[in-house]
C-alpha cells in the first residue's frame, strides 16, 4: 500500500508542473534596456550622494556647506594663488567658530 501512495503523489507532482504559474509576463528587449538604464542612473546617483549636513546648537542652525564656502573664501582672500586641494574643518559651536586647515599647511578660522 505504501508504494501505491508514492506513485499517486509522483503522478500528482508531474501534473502540477504542467500547469502554468501566474506571474509577470516576460520583458521585451526594449523594456530590459530601459530598466537597466534606470538602475544604472539610480546607482550613479547613489554613488555620488552628497549628504546635507547641519549643525544645531542652542537653537541656532548652520549648514556645513556654508561653512566650507566661508572657509574657502577666507583662505582665498589671504592666499589668492594657492589652490585648495585639501580642507579640514573643525567646528566649535559654543564659540560660533569654524577652524580650518587647508592643504595640511595653512590654518585659519571663520565665525558663523
């Protein structure tokens, strides 16, 4: 009797595999190309992500990009011909001051 049950289940499994499963229709080559381009554009955007950074202290808010531009402008006012290839910014919100180091050589500070 055990062999009969196994055979019946095998026949049922073969019959179930013959039916088509519901699902998505296959994509055309044009749709595949458009989907690939959309994924590539999204990956490019993700890899070039530049977060917006804000500093909040005692009810005041300052954008980090603004501080970076202030530091660059202050540095360029002093050293007009020196290109900025590196910039480190140290922020002390309690003093409302940002200290910067440009090209690991020049130091300065800006108030915000």
